[in-house]
C-alpha cells in the first residue's frame, strides 16, 4: 500500500514537481514550494516507518514517531495556509468549473480529515494493528491533490471520481483485513467510515451558503494579513 501511495503521488506531481526540478519547479508561490517539500517528506517518512517495523527496529520506529507528530502538525498548518493562499489566487482545478470558494472546502476538509485520523492513530500507537491502519487511512485522505493531477482527462472532468479512487485504496485495506483476519478490523471500519463521510460531505458543504460566507470571511482576513 505504501508503494501504491508513492506511485499515486509521483504520477500526479511528476510533470509539475518531481520531474520539473523540484526546487526549480514553476510553482505559484514560495508557500506552495514549502508545502510540497513537507508533504513529500510525509510520504518518505511513511516508507521509513514501515521499513523500520518490518526490520524489527521498533525502538527507532517509536523514536522517529515523535518527529512524525511534529511533521503532521506542520502539515496541517501548511495545508490550511496553502489552501487559503490558493483560494486567494482564485484557484480551482482547470476544466472542473468549480467556483474557487466551493473548491476551497476540499483541501480544508482533506487536511482536517488527515489531522483527526493522525491524532487517532497516534493515540492508538500502543495497539500496533489499529495504529498502522489509521496512519495508512490518514495518508489516503491526502491523495486527492495528486489523483486530481493524474494524466487522465475524465478525472479532471468529473471531480467525484477522485473520491472513488480514494475509496478504492481504502477497499484494498478492507480486503486485506478480510483475507488475513476474516473480518474488517475496527480501526479500518471506523477510520474508513470517517474518511468516506468526509469525502461525501466536503463538496456539498463547499456549495452551501454558510460555507461561502465563511470563505469570504477567511479571504478578508487573509487580504488584511498579507
């Protein structure tokens, strides 16, 4: 699953970031550059943590986990700031015809969903089976942006397909549970349900009048701050 996540992220950002020189990539702002480095670091961190467990280096895994907590906190802050900065630029996916204020709800929900799932996984770190599932599902919640950038035109035209791909990642985890345990693990069921509910609600909430009022208020605060 970790390698599948790496592949999904690489394919999504290959043209605009990974194969464009990384630091020399033509990104919209310095904030987006920092955001890209930090979120890419999370994917590397996930691979390293999985390798440490498989190699039996549980002590190192636990010690590095504290760095992961700091990294996750940084990701949440940067994610919200970058989403707001993109909203201030009037960004929405090309060809989607989604108003920027509506689209703004999507990255905000993704980051907050990651935050909740990460905190749950961190709290459950004494339960290895639950911990690893929640961390994996938390990472699934971040896959929207790279999937949106896959070179597949239908995904660009029909935004809900992104959520279906994320649910497909989740279904592989559920299948693994059924294959190895003959039942879906409680962490997979609860964390997965939370992720699915978040995916279902983010777009309708983004279209709502209260959200647009909130987005306008945030935009005014951002304009004053910068």
